[in-house]
């Protein structure tokens, strides 16, 4: 499995630190499968971009927290499920000129009335030689979580 054994703990700790308004540090959470890594590097070579030097994936989580929890109203538990799904060993690599992502290949009921394909978006230059999990997007989430009142 691309997520390391301690990844769920590290991911949750960073997201909870974001919730408290604290500063997070990059943590190593997993790696691309060989097929995902090869697909990303083959695409990058085809458009004259440097290869991804390591299959390892790191995460901060601040952008992810702001976009999914603060803006969209998902819970940290929801985001954890999105990450697990999008980083599964069966996820398909989606390298494009604008982004590099992996997308789950199995629809997941999100608990809000949607069946989604979770997509993880990576930043490939800031944390060289590794990819950074920048965000997750539950594709097909037409019904969003109810918004929490502002405190």
C-alpha cells in the first residue's frame, strides 16, 4: 500500500495542527506504486520536464485543510478517507501539463449522497526530490457538507 504504516497518524496530526492554527512540518506519508511513478516520469520526460527523483510522498496539509475543511466543510475524518482513496495502490496516475495527480478507480460513497472518485494533487518541485500531497478533490461531490456557522 502506498501509505506508510504511520501515515494516518501523521496526516491526522498535521490536519489537527492546522485546525489549531499551528505551523506544520512536512512529513513522509507514503510512496507512489512503481506503475504510478513510471507513468508520471514517462509523461514528464515526454514534455521535457525533469523526472520525479523519488517515489516518496510528503505532506504539509495547510492548503488541503483550508480548501477541504475550511472552505468546503468536510471533516478531518472525511479528508482522511479522501486521502486513503486517492493514494490507494489501485489509483491511476494522471499527469497533465497543469498538474500531476492520482485518482481512485473505485467509486466511494462520501456520506453526503455522492459517489465520488477521489483525486490527490501533487506539487513536484517544492519538496524535491519527493512529491508533496498538495490537495485532495472528491470528484463528483455535487452535494457538499452542510456549512458550519462561523464562530
